C-alpha cells in the first residue's frame, strides 16, 4: 500500500525537527480546542518565581499563534531551515543539534529576563518566533549557499 505524501514527508523528517514541529502543532491545537489557554503557557517570570510554574520556561517556545497565516509562515521557515541544518551541518550529530536548540533557548530566556527586570522594555510572552528566527540566523551563517546567493542578489541590485 502506497503512503500518502504528507506521511512520507513526516516520516523522512529528522528527529529533532520532527519533535519540535510536532510539539508546536500539538500546543497550538490544544489552544485551538480550548484544552489549554495561552495564558497558561506564556513566559511570566513572576509566576515562575512566586508560584513555581516552571513549565512556562518550556511551553512559551511551543506556541506561536493561533492557526493562521502567521503560524503557517513561522512553521514553514522553522521546519525548512531546521531540517536543512539537521541534515546538513549537523548530519549524524543529533545531540549537538539538540544542544544548539537548548543553548539558543537558554540565551533567549536570559535576555528576556534581563529585559524583564527593566520596566521600560516591552516583555516578550512567547519565545517561539524568536527561536525560529535564531534557527534561520544559524542556518544563514553556516550555509555557504546562502551567503553566495546574498552576494549575487546584492550584485544584481547594484549593477542591474
């Protein structure tokens, strides 16, 4: 029996990318079905410190937005670049790739906490989009093709 295209695509996805994408989709689906509220997921340092709501350190990375164009674009860029990183620069180094995700998440939490202590800076409640952009940034820095394409596009813009 032939597999469906989505099933083939999902099964061929690397493990860390698949796990994170599935977690993001499941979290968004749980919010869509009102099984959990985004108010229970967002990053709130006072609730983490005072009420010991430790899960907020993790769950804020899994919620992007309700299903819509914003969610679709974030998932597209995240899955595409994460997959290319995991299959390219981090081939056969799954633990290193997972550690990179943990390190980026830790840095984002530290930066957000520093800004949290200052009342003049706006607070980021969900860090999923920031983590997605960090993955795109790492991909662009590690990919020679990406830098070559930028140079070609820049050359085309300048010299017509």
